[in-house]
C-alpha cells in the first residue's frame, strides 16, 4: 500500500500569531461594539446587518479560501459581530428577568404585609 505524505500548509509567524490570538481579538472587538450598542452610540440594526454580512462572508469566502490570513481575518470579523449581537440580547433578557423577579418579590411582600393584620 503506497502512502503519500500529508500536504502541510506553510504558516508564517504572523499567521501563527493571528491564529493563536484570534479569539482574544474577536472578544475585544465584540466587547467594544457591545458596549457601544448598550450605551446607544451604535445603532442596533447596523450591528445586526453587519453581523449578517460577516457571517455570509465567512460562509461564502472564509471557508473556501486556501490562504490562512484572509480566513482568520474573516473568522475574527464574523465572531466579533456575533458577539456584538449576542451580548445586547442577553442584556435585555437578563434585565427583563430581573424586573420580573422584583415584581414577584414585591407581590409576595405585599401579600405578607396584608395578611399580617393583628
């Protein structure tokens, strides 16, 4: 049985560095954009549109390219935009759950006060 050697992609130092730090870079960009959305400096629909474009770019171009650097940059772009969409949504959900919990606690305390007549 003949075996052929595996073809290895030659990575330069910058490619290896980019690959090793890509999640940190994406988290940093996503954090900054999320904060801008939460404080009102960046429109929600713009972030949502950019996330859709970034994910489509990753699916169409990023997964099919053989070059490392464009693939990593497109991955960072897509992940950072998804983080920028996800964090404000989670913020709204958690804030809504906190409001519901406060209303329920207020209702329980009101019932306790009303039932505590002597």
